[in-house]
C-alpha cells in the first residue's frame, strides 16, 4: 500500500474521540494493526533498516516488529512485508529531505501514485 492507500484506509476508521477503541469491531482493530505495521515496514524500507524489523535470510525478528507481533500473526506480517516491498519497488526514496532542530535528517518517499 502506498501512502495514499494507507491514508484512505485510515479514513475509514473512527477518529480519536468518536468511538472508544474498546468499542471498535474486531475488523476495525485488525485494520488499524495492519496499517500501523505497514507504516513501520515502510519506515524500515525508507531507511534501509529492514533487518531491524525482520531478517528474511534467518527468519529473525527485529526490535521494530515487537509491537506488531503482539497483534498480528507472524505469517500475516510476512505477507505485509511482501506486499509493501512490491509497492516500494515502484517508489523513489528522497534522502535528507528535512533536517530538524537537532540536526537529524529525514528521508521521504515518492510513491508511484504521487
């Protein structure tokens, strides 16, 4: 999923304050968890840090996957990684797009649908 597709899917979920999370349907909670996982995968792809999420060569999980593994099955996360990689291959990474007040530089992605 591209940034636009993730934003469209997020827009289908209740907004903060509209409906308490405990009242969300299981489908809504699952979508929220999957979108959050996709965003983390994208972040790791953008910065070339996928091994900190999941090391495919060894099957080891990294620190950035811990939260997502509590809410999603390992099999589903691996499917999400494959889907995000496929979309990411059509994207361009722009490096050092923004530097914050502390001197940290940030990358950005130009998705195929941008």
